[in-house]
């Protein structure tokens, strides 16, 4: 820091300026207050003109001059030091001019009484005696050294110093008499000024707290017209002012609350709050009942929704009542729920009745979707309105100033309040939907249609966008659960009827296809269209349970007039086709099982009923095979009497070609008698028998060629004859 020539700092203290900048205030001997920042001299004020205040609260120091005020913050010791220095330089600039040593002695204490002045004079006298002793010692030393001229000079200097010291003592006595009273007077005036300013600030704060402009006329609160926009605006301003004023009572200093005027004013404001709450509750109660009566009146289009717009302007008042008068708020909620729950119950009931009256299988989806759309629209609109009107998005325990709570626990309580209010508004909604679903389930596939329709709404993209916050989604989810139970019951009923279908088939001449397999095909066609593009986990589960039960039922089924193999053949073949058409991965094991059982049944039937058309020839060659197995050579078997060429020729003569054809005709008629027309397996079975006959024919022919070479023996029919015979018989029938 740089100072002007001949000017030195009397006092220097560290302060904090605007923005927390570190600065220094310096009182110069010239009578000026200078502010420095680093080494830069920013500004100065003459203290004999400017007003320096060091008695401000919160450690503040200010300088005022020409209507401008600047403030700093420093410690109490720095303020005291700054005050002393300012007083000192101000006095030094008056008619009583003091030296720097006198100024320092004077400012050792701000309040000097007579006892202190005498003490200072005594101290100065002692110092003078010490100086005289030093002068005498110096003169003796000079005389000892023989320096007479030096002794004389020392004596003259001592005399001059003593004279100067006497002058200073006299000046100090004068200052003690004149300056002490002035300092005390100035200090008392400063304290009085500080007290007056603090009192004025305190009164201003109390006035701002308890006497806001909106509370100027408390007596007129009850007379305000809440039916007009202007009246609602005035009432809302007064209500908010009352809330903020009464809420501040909890944080007000204790000494304020001890003031009689403050206590009386708070009681007056509390009475005004109660009066305003009563007026609001009375007006809103009448409005709710009036709008509900209009909604009950037939022939008023849109009356059921008009109350949202009418009541929306009163939402700030409901929010205020929830915070200031919970009893009145709860009473209004009960009135709203009691009146409008009946309106919505009647509206939803009328929609469900209309759907039941017009319900047809081909219109189930459309009618049910219309009812669900109406329910969602009513519930979502009502939830949005109630959330805003009844301030359900605000937790009064966590946010008394009306701001939305951001804590997780607050959101949970708000969601719980919303669900409880909506449940009170729609107490019969779920039961109404369940009753409608029970009517829909009269259609064989009604439960499936209802489940698919509800599943799309509960689990679809639109439901995912709204999330868990929509109460309507919870109601539809409960209805979806009821629809799922209904669909499960429908499948269980189908499973229970499987044995009954077997009993009914036993009464027919031919078993044919059990009725539950065509029903499965019909169900798959309908349900695939119902659940197309939607969630099909339940559908695949139904398929698996039904097909598994059908396999077990077919496996144990019997018919009094149809061979068991044919029962299995026809029904496993049809069930295999139905399972393959579904193309459900969960049914792959069943698909392979039905295929295996169908093939096995076909093999058993062909083996049992086709038998061996050339039976005696077959038995003959079985003996030949036994002889060969016993060790005989094939070409030597013909020399045995039992297997001679003559014996074989006689057997071959028993099976002429015509007789073989007649036997095949009889076999075809037997197969045709066993098989039903609906299965379409006659050609399949006939082809399997042809293959079996061809296999037997080839085996016998090869044995003749091996055991009777060159004998000219052959079966009555060639391979081509057999193929022609089977084809001719199939064409004839």
C-alpha cells in the first residue's frame, strides 16, 4: 500500500467487501478513510464529512456520504479499533492540535475519567524525574571525562526536553477536561441511534409478517363472493396470506410471541382462518350437490362431465383446506364421493346392460371393447381431476407450502390416497365388469375373447405408457384375472367331457373320430384369430393340457363293434394332423407321440387282419426254413418226403389266381366295414396291406427259387398280378 508524503496509517483492519472480496480499511493521519484491495488504492472518504458506522448488526461496518452507503464485514475487535482511530483523527483535526505521541496516549482508553488523568500526570512526572537523573549522570560522566563543552550541551538538551514534556503534560490535562465528556456523549448517542434503528427494523418485520396487504380487511372475508372470478381471486389471496402468516408462527422468535399485540393479532388471524374455511366449505358443499343433481337429471347432455370444468377453479381452495382445515377437507371429499359414486355406478351399469342386450358371438369383441373404453375414459378423467382438485399430488406432512413432494415415501402415500379415493368413487365397478364377463362366458369362446381384449389393454403398449399410476389399469387387471379364471374353467369343462365323448361314440355302429378332436380343431381356429398378435402363453398351456388328456383318452378307449387298432388308428391320425397344424413348440413331443401311436396301430391292424393269404404255402415253407436251420442244405430239402416237389405242387394248386383275388375282395370289404368315412384312411390301410402281401410274396418266391431250382414251380400270382389285383379292387369299391 502506498501513502502520500507526510501521511501515515493510524489504523489498518481486514474486511470483506462485496462478493466476499478481501480488502483493507485504513484510517490515515490526514483524517481520511481509505479502502485498499491488494496494493491498489480504490477510494477514500474524509472522516470529518462522511459518517462512519461501526455499530451495525452482524459485524457490518458502513461509510455514508452524499446519499451513498458502502458496507463491509469484519470482526468486533477490528470494528473497535476502527472506531477509536476515527475518533482520534477527527479530534486531531480540531483546534486542539495534538502530537502523535499525545494522540496515542489519549486513545489508550475511549472513556477517560479524572482518576485516570491524575494517574497519567503522575506517570509523566516519574518519567521526568528519571530523565533528570539521566541528565545528572551524563553531566557527571562528562565532567569525569573532562569534556566540559559536552556537559553544557547535554544540560541544554535536557532542559529543552523537560520544557517540552511540561507543555505536553499541560495539554494532556486540558484534553482530559475537554475530550472525556465529548467521547462519552458521542458513544451514548450512537447507542441510542443503534437501538432506534434496530427497533424500527423489528417493527417493520413484524408489520410485514402480521399485516400483509391481503389481510387489510379481515371482517369482509365471509362476505366475499366465491361465485365470481374477482371474489375468488380476493379470497385466494387472503387465504394464501393467512396460511403463510400462520405457518411462520412456528419459526418466529420467542421474544416476538411474548408481545401482547402479536399474540392478539395471531388469535385474530386464526379466527379469520376458521371463518374463511367455513365459508369455503359451505360454498363448495352446495356446488358439489348442485352439480351432482344436474348429472342425475335425464336429458342434460354432458352433465356427467361438466362438473370438472365448473370445479377446477376451486382447486386452490381445496389445496388450502387440506393444509389448514383437514376436517372440512375430509367432509368435502365424503360429499363428493357420496354424490358422484352414484352417478358413475348408474352410467357404467347402463353401458353394461346395453352390451348384454346386444351381445352376439361375432360382436363380443366390439361391445366389450366399447364398455372397457368407456370405463377407462371415465376413470382416467376422474383420476386426473381428483388429483388436481383434491391436491392428492401434495403431501401436507412433507410440503406445507404446496410444493410437490420429491421423496419416495411421499409418492407412495400419494398413490395410496389416490387409489383409496378412486375405490370409494367406483365401489361396484369391478363387480359390474365381472358380471358382464360372466354373461360373455355363455359363448363357448366368450371367456377367451374377454381375456384377449382385457390382456391387450392391461399388457399392451398403451398400458405400458401409462404405467402403474392409472387406477383404471388396476381395475382392468382384476377383470382380466376374472376372465382368465373363466377361460380356465372353460378348458377344464372340455377336459371333463372327454370320457363322455367316448361313451357317445360307443353307441354308434362305427367308432369313427371322437367329437373332442373336431372341437379342438374348431377351438384352435377361433382362438388363433382371437389371440393373433397378442399374449398366447395361456393358449399354449390350454393346448398342451387338452392334447395330453386326449392322447390318454384315446389310448384307453374301446368300441364294441370297432377293433381297438382302428379306434387308435383313426383318432391318433386325426389328432396328429391337428397338432401339426397348430405349430406350437410346446406340442412337439405330443406330435411325435401321436405319430408313433398311429403308425403302431396301423401295423398291428394290418398284421392281425391281413394275416397270410397263402397260409398253407406259408406254413410249408416255415417247415422248410426249420429244416435248413437244422443243418439241411436248401437244394437238398426237396428230397425229403414232407417237402418234396410233388407236395409243393399240390399246395400251389390249392391257390389259383381267381381264389386269391376273391380273398382280397373279402379282405377289402372287412377293412371298409371297420373304417369310418370321415377318417379317409381306407386307401392308406389298403396300401399298407398291399405292401404286406408283396413282402410275403417276395419272401416265398425267393425260398422256392433257392430250394427248388429248375423245378418249374412258382406262386399262382406274379408281382404284377398282385399290384393289378389291389388296384382293381380299390377302383371297384
